[in-house]
C-alpha cells in the first residue's frame, strides 16, 4: 500500500517513526505520476495490514497523508486503487 | 601554524566531518529531494538525520522546522524579512553583528522602524533594557546570544520570556554559542546559527529554526522537489525554505559535526582553554580586554598606542592566525569603546592546546615589547 505525503522530509520522518516505535517496515518511493495532480511527490510503501498504524503514526507526527492507494496487479501491470 | 580564529570558522575539523564530506561527494553525490533512486533517498535521509541531531542538541521540539541555509546571515535574513512588515518595529541590541544590523536597516528602508537596546561597556545587554523599548508596534526582538567581539553572553532565556509576555517574536543569533555553550531552544521562537563554527561543519552551512505556529514568508522562491505543478512555494517545512539545490555535502559534514559535539561534550574543554588564554593575556600590562572573564571563545584585546591590524600582521608573520579590526560588528565595538582602535581577537577552539596558547601569548608579548 502507498501513503502519499507532501515532501521527502515528511516521508523520512514517517518511515523512521514507523520503524522505531511501531516496528513497521516501510520504504520511500517517488509517488507515481498517475497518483498526483501536483507534480513530484513522495510516498511510503508498506504492507496493507499496517494502514491503521501508519495513520496513527502520521497523526502523532502531524503529517498529513494525502491519500492511501492499494497496490494490485492486473494483466501484469501494477495499478493503484484509492482507498 | 597556530590557528586562533575559531570565532570566524573552526579549524581543524574533526576527522569524522572530513570523512562525511568526502564520503558524500565520492559515494553518494545525489541531490536532496530530487529523485527516487537509492542515493537520492539516502541524501534526503541524511538531511532528516541532521535535523534530528540538531533538535537533540538544542532540545528543539519540532525537528522538521529546522531549515538549512548557506550561513547564519541568510538564516537571519530569512527570519527578519519573513516576518517584519512595513510599519512594524524591530528591536536589536548594540552588540549585534552586521548580519542583524544591516538586515534591520534594510527592513527600515522597506518601511519598518528600528530601536536599539544599548549594551554595557562589558558588552552585555540587559533584558530590562530591551523590555523598556517594547511598544504596541514591536514585532520582533533580535538578540545576539554571545558577542563575536567580546564573547559576552546575553540572557536570551529572560528575553524569550519577555517576548512571550508582550506578544513579540524573538530571534536569537547563536552563531558564537552553538556548540560552544549548551543552549536549550525548546521555548524559543526562532534561532539562527552557522554550521561551520562551534558545530564543526564546513563553510556554506547555516541553520534557522522557526517554532510551530509562526508563519514566515520564504526568502527564496524556486524548485523544492515537491508540489512541482504549483506556482506557489509549498507551505510545509523545511521545503518552504529549501528552494534550489541544497548544500548536501555541507549538510553531511554538519551532521557529523553535530554528532561530534553530542558525543564529545566539548563545552568544558573550550571554556577551560578560553579562560587560560584570557588569564595569560590579562597579565600583559599594556593589554586591555573588554568584557567579563566568563565568555565564549572570543577574547578581543586592545594594546595602548598600538595598531591592532599591525599587531595581527606581526602575529601572522609568526604563523599565528588571529583577526583584527571591527569583526563586522561596529555597533559592538562602539559599545565596548573600541570603535576607533578596533581589537585583535584571539579565539581558541576545541582542538587548541595550552601549548598553542602559551606560544601565541609569548609571541604577542614580544611583539608589544618591541
């Protein structure tokens, strides 16, 4: 699953806190162009079942998660479905 | 060479700082926030880590509100021009460096008003003298924590409380104190400092911290690697102040410098070596040292009937590095009574040994006697 955030700094803070406090592994990637109307951005990618933890962690850090996208594979292509 | 100009920039740097700088340039080399490949993400993570370490050192509650600039002057400009509007009043002190003094005068040219709180002949600015100047128009108080001329230390904690009581923002210039004496910025509005002085980073790094709830206009406008389709700057920190490519090698070096300060606890050693220098210089009969004994590492001296620049020149011939003149702080020299003569400033650092001090003072003594 992807959570899109406003900046690379927010992504780094979220990733660090998820790992340190919640032991949730995640990694940072550029937000796919199809998912953003505002140009370059960053997302953190994590396992689908950690969505609630990610939301909670972002709230603690006052980080605004712009959207969550579930990742699926259809006809050998990765598609993102907005949650 | 005996380097005694650490108030200008610290030298030498810890080996960890040099390694971080060369390692970044050699093995990473990517621009912060400009891409999704591993080295670009690692550069961005390094900036984040540097914010966290600075926050730890200064007890700053919101690390994301720490922004990187090219020096303390740029950080000070960002704070002043980001918050002061025409008609607002700024209070500065007579001990300020030109980084504040000239910026405040430019703010006046743009329609603000300026008041100056006068320091004592020892170079200290009392919180009461600042409070007396506050009026309903006062928007910002800028105060230097420690003078780059006399090393005098101002009570920024009381001034912060005064600002809060009157609803006036405060900006503290920590250029001489950051990494040299402990600073707790937890309750401060804004602080600005250099990265290349007491924090052992390289030149080209400065820091501005703006507490949550303060809205500033950015100083520069441009690409941030985020919200690229928007014509406006992103509101989020630190991106609001990170227009253009950042000095990533410098930030990598600064990160190691801050870690060095956190690890080594440099304060006591710097204090001891400064006081040792002060006491030896004080023994020379014709030497006058403005300011109190308790200070950060700037020890400026005047010598009766001697030209300070010529004294520094003669020390330079002995390979001893000191700085003479007005140190970009004419108001401070006026306050200390040294505006006409200037001073010779000796500023030791963490790596200065007692033997260096003894050699420098002995050479200085001989120069004066001849």
